[in-house]
């Protein structure tokens, strides 16, 4: 990361700044209009009779030009609406932009995320790398919620995956060229992508002692999610199980986590027959990644985050159709989210004990691959008849879950996995499924998803579904047939958590794909990193 020395100390006296993100994120306190910026963005709600507060003052500053645009019906306040003015005066903002914020009644934390994200995207299209955004947080959940959300939206929007495009820009690792005095990026070639925004100033319409903490939390949550995205976007030949392990080791180094990486030998010793059976068809060795964050009291039992880290899912011998199979590089999205969450937990040094676990493997075919009809023995001792080698996620998770439950006696376990296509049919792309063995925990997780706007919705883990997993030759089958595929998959996992409190997120429909918000780009979305973080933080006593 490039950062010019001295920036912080000299230029921004009096403004709290956080550098936990790849970019600089700061709070503007005091007069918004004397803050020098190449672009000041102000949101305006739909159907407002008259401008208020900062927006009204900004319009005064530009001689009422925006008011005339509103009067002409050219700006209604809908989410896509945009008005841009170039000031001629020296000092303060060079450009003033108004963006639509939708209806005032609908304003919430997610609107703060979207406003900040749209502001960042506008800056990007103008090749500006620094912006300021006014956020009416009083309408968006209050100062603390609103500031966190705006920081999240801005930092998420300013991220892109550029490391594998061989332009001059990407060779400098996406940091972009330095800016000149006008805030404009210098010397991008004609077809180079615009530089990424690297400086975001947030101006809330209220004060709170917690504002700085919220700013830092928002930036850290988003940066954790950006790490998850980075790992998601990296293709299967880059983001191998060993690669995920080495990323985990760097996190451990950076944040003081205790780490433990198990390879095939250690897995043999642990009798992890399920994880090993999935890895059997691949030349890439599997890894079981374990990170421990010791932020709480010594003897306090930790909470556990477990994520499916299947770095490429071909289906194995029960091979998948080739159309769209490239998306199965995203089958490690759960593991990516756990590593992203651990990063933010480390950055914020949250005061509790957390263990993050990622079973990582490929699911390929070869003469050594597991076959339908094979029976394998899990770490927990239960035998499984493999009906379909494409139901591999539950196998690697079975061994990871029994390992974490036995070894750490966690207070609660939350796993996330791109586990079933059935989940996409049930809930589509706007909610993950949540299932588990403890109603209170499920409700905690659901509520955390609401706060993060990474939503999940419960499916029932009722006893009658269990019958679908009965096998004539082993303790269990690895698939329960077509009906209720998400529920039978969760039933399978539940067999390996003992009596631990446990909840499971099926993120097959939400982890990647088309953008659902202005802070997304098509591809890995980072979901559910911020959900995990909201849940972990809610567990701090
Ligand atoms: N990784 C897939 C699930 C998946 C499907 C994720 C679509 C994202 C989008 C998982 O390993 C899988 O193949 N599941 C099978 C299970 C079936 C064989 C019981 C499925 O859902 O088809
Ligand atoms: Mn599969
Ligand atoms: Zn899979």
C-alpha cells in the first residue's frame, strides 16, 4: 500500500481519520463548506417541498441553480437522480453534486451505504480520487449507525479487482496514480480503468461521542468484506487451499492470532475421512485453517466461525454441467467471509475470543477420486454413504465442525457455506437461509443480517426431514433427495455439532453474482462478512 508520509498529521488537523481501510476515511467536523474537496456530494430525498440543512446551504452557495433544476422537474430525488455544479470560487468544494436518496420514510442504514457508494461511483466516473459526502444520519438510524453504514458503503464501493488485468494501472496494484492539486488523477491512458477513490470524508448531520468508533468499525467491516471479495475473485488456480492458508497466516502475523494449519498428514491423524475423501481426486492438497483471536478473558469459551472453503467444485465424479461451471470458483465464499471477518476482528481487536475455521479443498475427478456408493468415515466416527460426490460441502464441514466443537467447546458456532442449489430456488438472491439447533441463536443471526443488510431467513430443521438421510449401508447418506435440499443438508451438518449451540447460513444464492447494490460489482460480493461481524460484535458483553 502506497501512502505518502505526513498526510495525516499535516493536512487534516481536527478531523478524525481512520486508516484501517485501503483508503483514508475521515469525519468532517465543523463547517462543511470550508473543507477543501474536489467533490462534495449531498443527498436529497424525494418529494421534499423545500431543501433543508446542508443541501439548502449548498444550493445558496451555487446561486440556487439546483433549486431551479428541482423546480423544472429535472431532479426528483429518485435514487438515480444526479445534479453537478462547478464552482468558480477558490476554497471549499470545487464541485458540488446532489444525489437522489429516495423517499425520506424509507431512509435507513442501507440508504446511507447506498448514498456513499453512489458518491464514490460518481467520483470514479469523473476520475476523482477524493470525495466528501454529507450524510443525514439523523434520518438513517442515528449518528453511530449512519456513520458506520456510510463508511461501509464508501469503502466497499471503492474496491475493485484489478490484479489480473495487465494494464499499467493494475501493475501498481490498483492504488492508482497520485492526484494533482485539482484532485484529478494524473495521466491515465485512454483505455485504462479510472483510478479508485482513495479518500472519503463523511459529514454527519449530528454529533456523538461514538462517531469516530463507528467510522472505524464501518471502515474495518468493509475492508474485511473487501478481503473476502479479493479471495472470491481470485480464480481457482490462484486461490488454492494452500493460498487460503497462506493468507490466513499473514492475518495471524498481522493481528496476533494463534494459527494452526492442518495438511493431509494432520488430517489423517485426526481421522478426518470426510474432508480427505473430498480432496482425494485433486492434485491440490487440502488445508484445515484455524485462527484464534484472544480478545476476551483467558478461560472464556470462544465463539466459532466456520466457512466452506471449496476452492473449485467440479462436482467430482458426479460432474456438473460445464455451462457456468466457472462460477464454482466461488465455492470458497464462506471461507473467504470467515477470513474477512477475522481480519476486521483483528483490526478492531474486539474484546472476545473468536476462533475462525476454514476447511479448504478442491472437488475434482481422477482415478483416486471418491465414487458414488463409496462409504467414508468422518472424524466424528459416523459413516457416510456417498450418493453424489457433488454434495461435498457438507463433508468438509462435518469434519471441521466436529473438530472445532471438540477442541474449543465454543459457546456458539456459526457456519456459512455455498451449500445447496436448492437454497437459490427457495430464497433467490436477496436472502441466505439460516437454520440451526437454537432458536435464540437463529434470531441473533437473523437480526445481525438485518443490520448489515445481508439478510437471512429461517427454514425449519424439523425432525421428519431427517429420514431422507437414512442409508441402508452406513449411518447416513450424503444427500437426501430433491425435496427440501437446503434443510436436509443442514440436517447432515447438525449430526456433527454434538450439543453445541449452532447455526448455519446457506449462502449459495447471495455470495456472488449480479450486483444487488451500488457498492457491489458483478462477481464475489463478500456476503456474509458484515453479517458475521455484526453477530460477533453483538456477542461482546
Ligand atoms: N457448491 C454447490 C452448491 C451451489 C450450487 C452453490 C449453486 C452455488 C450455486 C454444492 O457443492 C452442490 O453441488 N450441491 C448440490 C447438492 C446435491 C448434489 C444434493 C446441489 O445443490 O445441487
Ligand atoms: Mn458440489
Ligand atoms: Zn460445493
